């Protein structure tokens, strides 16, 4: 009896975890039940560690798991008998109560599920009102579109990127050298001959270029960041990997979020993540990147920074951190949408400090600029 | 606490590995549920060590598969010894064997090179299979491993199917240079190893480096704690702590002073910018902030 009730408790616990965004599979649930057999149920710490080992699979999920564990498994006095260390919340009799309680708990946990359910109602309008002239669109600065045009321009961005991706991946380079002799296949091919006449070769697998994007989402940069992200993600089949970070006063890794949820929703969220106080700290953000994710950058990586260069921090920090990146990266690009304005000169202290260290300085302020950018993303 | 878990903790401590409840619990569950254990953490916190100690405790072989970019099934599973095959063909040219016979002969056990995965499934006793730095391998290889983990059998067309009598205990380690696939994560138990806290680091130093007295071990641990709080490019791990303690022991040091730290700093800091920052800091404040308990 105890086993059965414990089993259902674990199932319901898994349900709670899922509601809080942890991707718990059925296999993990059965493992959790099996694991409890091998744990001391009177030892709450041990049960916590055991369930965590089974049900959590990445460190980011630990805080959410901790809170769920604390709310779900309550301590109960030893005299009660049964399960001395653990007690699940009231059983299925309170089923309707749990539904409401679940909502409450969710609020109490204060976890922001990244848009658990998609807004399914929002069908995209199919017509392209007022923006039918593509050529004119190509040259228009993103910031000059009206809010209702933006969706269409987003879609156009993706279309262009997909077409570019197909073209790039179809392009083959002729093999210059013959590579190493592939003994395995050579031998197979010459089995009946007794001598090796027909040599087979193999070549090192070519590694795709990787991208690291560091996008300024403060103030006016946010809009450009969204276009760039949209564009590069539609292009991503061309790259080995795309790692994305946003920054204003500090850096946030958003790669995983972009992969998982409804993409448009996440892009909208980027604006909300933004921290309004204190201006942009580009140097500090790059320093954080270097400190926490040093291994993302190697010779096959292009690092792209999108920012207007308005840094409220010290330009020396920006310069030294950018130098650190440059030493390891294949190429460093700086995209500054202000460059699209013919009268712009990169005179801000941050921009002036960064410029000598940058391999390419581009505008990326309209579709035509994004398209030409795609041509430069090779090593 | 379960007796088994306490036992594991004791055994691991006996095998010179300073452990704690999360590690012992994870190892215990990995053994009883027969599931792979994925260990993540910063460089140099002793992820690989868990597998080594496990093998020692269980008294079985440790088979190590070091991952790298471009690692493929052939290098991980088996290959034919082509050079040997070629020689054999040459030597037996006069023997008037038929093609079929010759083929049968050179594609047999003596010509087979067993790579780590095949070794792991053809052991008498269940070994510990350490898949080190999985994050360095490609995604295709990850998928291939999942396949192996599911069946623990391999079919070699020329020889037949090899099935593990005792599936190995699998430990995977990752430095998180790349996000591993969800499929792999969900099939594994998960353990995150962080930098040790002060007490654990003192215990580690005392256990591993006999020449260090209690006072020096404490100073070393405090110092490392302070260093890890500095925003360094290469944060030193436990491996660095031990190198340093070893160096200090061989210098017969019994406490830290500025000159000694300056001489041996290379054991701990491996980046010139970090060194510069540290020196600037010490010039400004002296060594005291590095040796005092912080809030």
C-alpha cells in the first residue's frame, strides 16, 4: 500500500515539476520510483539528493526543483507511521483542489514559465498590407517600420535567410588534396586482387563555422537585435552551432530559450528581460562572457557583437575584453546599425576603443545589409 | 542514511577520494538502478576521479573513452588491423587458399582491434566505462552511444554479435562546452560537482598531500576560495590546489607568505592576465584579504 501511494506521489511530483518547466520523462518517473526503493525514506536529505539525481538533468533546473521539492514533500512527525520522512500532499480526493492549488503554487514559486502554452489564437495575417514593394523594403532601416509592418518584415527576413541557407549549403568546394589513404575501404575494394591497386581516400571532416552572437538589447538596439537573431537563426543550418547572448547591464545566455519555445514569443520576451537601469555595460558584459563561457570561442568561431557602442563603463575594459576574444576567435565582427546613417562617425569612446580590434564593421540596419552580411560569415 | 550509501562513502574515502552525500548518493543509485551517471562541473573539480575511484572500489577494470571532435564509431568500437591483414595476405600468397578462405581468416579474432566500447562489453566482470568529455564529441556520436547504451550489444558482420554478459557501469563527464542532447541527459542520472567548500578542500589537501600541516592546508583552502571569487579568466580547480600544495610541501613550507606565493603562483594561475590582476591586487592590499574568512 505504502509503495503504491508513494508511486502516485512521485507521479504527481513529476507533474508539478513539468508545470514548472522541467522536462521530466516517463522513464525518469519510473526510475524515481525505483530509486526510492534504494533510499532511506526517513532521511529527507538523502531522498532529496536521490530524486534530484534522477529527475534533474541540467544545473539550471536545480533551483526550480528545490522549490518544488520543498513545497511538495513535507516533513511529518515520526509517530504517524507509514512514511516517516516523507509525506505527499493530500491525495486524489482533493483533486479539484490541486488544480487550483497548482496555480497558486505556481505563483508562489514565482517561476516564470517561458510561455508554457503558445498563443494559439494568433494566426498570422497573410496579406502584406502596404509593404508589397520588396525592393523598397530591402533598403529601409528597421527602426522606421511601423509596428504593424514589423511582423511582415520579420517574415521576409526569414524567407531571405532560408533561401540563402539553401544556396550556401549546396555550394561544394573542389577537393584540392587527396587526403589520407583509407585502409579500411581500400582493403575491401582490393580483396580479390592480392595487391592494392585501387586506393581509397578519406578526408578530415570539415568543421562548420560556429557563431557566437552578443546582442545589445538596451534601448533602440533591441529591435535590431531581434532582426539579427531572426535572420541568423533561419540561417543556422549553415553553421555548426549558434550561441546567443543578450546584454544590457549584464549578459544572459539565451541559446536554450531560443531553441525550445515558440520563437516569436521568446523574441518578444527579450525586450522584457532588458534591464533599464544604469545604461549599457558592454565591457563588463564581454568580461562576463570571457569568464563564464571561455570555451565557446575557438579558431572556427565567428564572434558577432551587435551594439551602438554607447558604453557607460570604462573603454579600457571593453578594449581588453574584446582583445581576449579576438585572440581566440576566427573573426570578430561588430554590427552597428547607426553606421547605416551616412553622417554617422564612430566617435563614442566605446566604439573608438573597439574599432581597431574588429575585423569587420558593418551596419546590419536593413534587409540588404543583412543579406550582404551572410556572405561574410565564412572563415 | 542508507547503509549502502554510507558504505560507498567510506569506500571512496578509503580510496583517497574525499566525497560527500551528493556524490555517494548518485554513485549508489547509478549502481543499483544500473543507469549511466552524467557528471558535469568546472574543469578540475574531480569528475574523472569519480570513475577511477569507482573502479578501484568495485575492484574492476576502468575503461576510458576519451572524446574529441571527430571521434567516430570505428575509433570507439572496433577496427580491423589492416597492416596485419595485408602482411598476412602477402605471406600466404603461395598457400593456394581460396578467396573465401583467405577472407575468413583475416576477418577473425586475431585481426580485430578492440576499441574501448567493445572492450567494455566483452569483459568477464562489469567494468567501469568512463566516457570522458562527451561534450567534445559530435552530436552523431552521442546518438551512436545512446544506441550502444540501450542494447549493450554490437554486431560485427564478419564475426557475429557480441553481447555484454555484464553491462558496464557508465560514467560520462562533460565540461559543458556544448549543450548535450536532451535524449542523452534523460537517460542518465545527473550530478553537478561544484568547487569544494572550505572544509572539503582542507580535507582534500590533507588527504592527498601528506607533507602539508593543518594550518597550511587551511591557508591554502582560504586562498583558493578568495581566488575563485576574483573574476579570473581561468578559475583554478582542485587539481591546481593539489599541484600547489604539492609544490609547497616540497619546499617544506608551513605557512603562506608573499614571497612564497609569488614563487609558486604558476601552479595556480595559468593565464598571464590573471597573474597581472592578482599581483596588482596583492600590491594594493597585501596577502591578508586572501587568507581571511570572508562574509
